[in-house]
C-alpha cells in the first residue's frame, strides 16, 4: 500500500465513510457508543455550520482513510475564538504515516484563519496510543477535568 494520501475539506458525500470511521473510534472509547444515525446527524450539522470544519484524508483511490473535526467556540478566558478538536481517527492500516498530524494541521489552519487563539480536545485516558500521539505533537495536559451532563431534547410538538 502506498503512503500517498491527500487532505481536503469533507463534503456531504463523505458522510457514510465518516460515520464508518466514527463507528471504529467509538467502539474503543468508553464514553461514547457507535450509533450511525446520531453520527450522521452530527456530521451533517458540522458540515453545514460555518463554525465547523471536517478534514478528510483520502487514499490514491479516493477512499476516505482518516478524519478530524473542529468547531469554533468563543472563549471568555481568551477573549477570542478557540477550536474544539474532535474525532481524530485514521483507519488502522493507514496509521503511522503522518495522516493524523496532517488532518490536525488542516483544521488548525482553518481555525487560525478565523481568529482562534487556542485549540483544545478531549482524549480517552484508556487510549495510550492517542495520549502519546498528542504528547508527541506538543499538546499539553491541563488541570481541567471534563464533565458531562445529558440534556433532554426539546419536544418537536
């Protein structure tokens, strides 16, 4: 298999391939579970939002082999936009070729062009390869701990 790959902005036609990558990612994370309809709905929302970006890596045959998403939020600490990085995943046979770094670089450049001054992400503490990947790229740990609370969806009646 060639090491060649290309990185580009995702489009709606990529949604099935992206949902498949997310299923692989969420199958190893303790806090999330694969649910193709939810993932497709979330992907469409990010793709349709001016505050969101999804980068994809493609093999020479055009197949999607990796993805990274980012969403802008406004930080009162920074007094500027910051970007939440999510869903960094590379297909198993394509890891170790610089694809993850290239995907992150694409989304971080997009965020930087929009005035973001900080990037942040969550990483599964039970995923040593991911922890090492981010450490290797210079991401630092913080003293903040993530918490989550499920909210009821509003009624559509």
